């Protein structure tokens, strides 16, 4: 059919008056549960909670007993000062077992399942068997409308042909002088929400399965020359190493089979080795301590802890500024106290500095009182105390067998979003009436959220075919179909 140039100014459609809402309460509840607003709010809350939990230690799986879990939570909360009690009270140290988060995640899963069912039903209805006869009533509730009168002799077949040439999929039904047409702009855009909702559900399922089948061990301290056994992988041991400057930049794991793997930590302190995810939480100064007798024989040292055993050397970790570590030299009845300082410029020490003091049992005056920076060797009577400085790191180790499932879900959701942006969906309903030599067309358009130019397209389409639209409708929040 013949077209003519559109007028210079094309008005943008505006909304007609909205009828009073006389819906049944159950219908309103359904529309609320299926609304975009509820989905956005619940998804945002779940994502924020998960993001916060990534930066906070979580209750390890091996601390499931009530008294052990309570003690771990109390110690963890104390490490965060005044805010620790609040964080523990709202369950952020044990997120997946918090009732509020379980309820929130359950609500998100229910909303996503509801939206997925609606998206599948909508796709089947629009792509398999669109019926222009039954769509007339529904089209009145669509957000965009335009009425035009064609200025030339036109037919419904001509309108249909023009839409097909623009890539629309059109189904028409004639009934006397009335033609009803329904046109679909993008089949890929119609199925895109199915990928999005399916992907988000797969991600949620992967996170949940990861909590059931996976595990996490938090606040593992790795110091030079020391190994730590993993409680959830018997026989596996972690150790840390690094460069000549003492910085710990590598983590090694030795399996029960004797196989060893080493990986370097990234710039943000993350690494993966042997199926385990490792994340560095903190680092600081460490001090390796040993003592030799007059004949060069190594002396036994012992920590000031319950059930500690004597060893020829100790590695002391200083995880707080001005923190103190105390140990014993049992054979000499000496108590050593070492205090760490970030620096003491007033005493001429620009780097990590240690105050080393030694006391004999029952005496208050120190027999050794000295500041040291770097490696040092100092005499205590006829014995020699050897100090070697280094660093320690605190890491979280986790195993998540559902990680591939999570990445699959993310991929599906991203595919759906890209399809929606590349070829947005839109459903157009046309009611063509011919009487007394005139042709009038009532157009209704339901665009997808990603078709931002839908109102301009409808206004330009109406102006292209005839007189400026007599009335039109602007975007309203609509229900997913």
C-alpha cells in the first residue's frame, strides 16, 4: 500500500484515565506477588545479604554443635568490636541458617517460579496459537494505544504486508468489514524472560546446594614454616610461602595421597587450588622464635595455652597493633613477652618493631628488655634467643561443588537479558473497520521493558498511515504475561 511522509512533529502518546480498581483481593495479591517491584526489592535484598556475607566469616560446617557454634559466634563477634554483636544478632555470621534470610530466599524462589510459569504460558500463547478474536478484550488493558483514520483507500492486507516487511509475525482474522490482527515483533524477545527466570532459579538452587554439600573453614592462620590440617578434608594440609621479602603470596596444599599443589594469590588475595577456593582476609607480622643452650643444643619452648606441648621453635602471630604474645622456656623457668609495634619512629625504628622481655618465675624485673627490628639474636644468660621476622596471613577456605551450576544459571540469565536488549519483544493488536469508504484502525501495543522507544514507534506508525492519533496511552506498570 502507498505511504506518505509523516508530519514534522509526532506527538508522544499519553495515558487515558485509569478505571477504578475493583479487583478481588486474591487477584490483587497475585498481581503483587507477580509484580516487577516485588521481584526487584526481594532480589536486591537477597543479593545485598549474600554480598555482605562474602566479606564476613561464616559459621564453619564442623561447628554444628550448639555450644561449639555459640562459642565460635561469640569469638567472631568480639573480633568486630561494638558492631560484632549487632552483626551476630541479625545472623550475618550464619546467614543461610538465619530464619529471615531463609524466608527471603524462599519468597524469591516462589516469585521466580511464578514469573517463570507466567513467562512460559505467555510464550506458548503468543508463539503457538495467537488468536486475534480473543485478544481484543485484553488489548484494552495494554499501556499504549492509538486510533487513526487512513486518508487513502487501504485494506487490512496492506497493513499486514507492511508489518511483515518490518519483521513482525502477523496473524489476521476477517469478519465482514472488520479485520482483527495480532502482530509479534520478536520471537526471541518473547522467550528471553524464560531464560532470565530459569537462570536466576538455577543460581538460587546452586547457592542452596552449595550450603548443603559444600563447607567453609574460616580464619585459618598460615605462618612461614607451619602447616594447618583441614577439618573437612582429613589428610589435607595447607601451608603458605612467598618471596624473599617475607610476604606470603603462595598457598600450598598437600593431599593425603602425597600430591602437592601450589598456587599464587591474586592481587585481591583470592586463589583456587585443588577444587578449593581460598580468600585472604588479613595479614600482618609474624615472628619465628627459637632458643639454643650454651652447647648449641635447641631448647624446648611452650605457649601459654592450655594443653600446649613443648617444641624447639614457635611461630608467633601478631594480628592486632600492639598485640602481645607470651611463651615459656621451661628448662630455664623463664617467661618471655613480645609486643609488636607497627613502627617506633621516636626510637629510630621505621618498620615493624618488637619489644622483647624475659622474666624469671616469681620476679617482676625483666632479665631482658630490648627493642628489635628485623631478624635478631640476643643473649639471655648463657642461652641465645633467635628471632626471625616474617608475615602471616589469615585465609578462608571453602569447597562448593555447586559452583558450575551457579555459573550455568548466570549464563542463562545473561543470555535472556542480551536477547531482550538485542531484539525487544512487542505485541501489537489492530482492529481495522471499513465503513462508508473510510478505514479506521484502533491500535494497542504491549512492549517489553527493554523496548524503550515503543511509544515513539507507535506515534510514528500512526502518523505514517493517516491522521495524528486521536488518543493514546503511556507506560504503566503491567503484569508479566
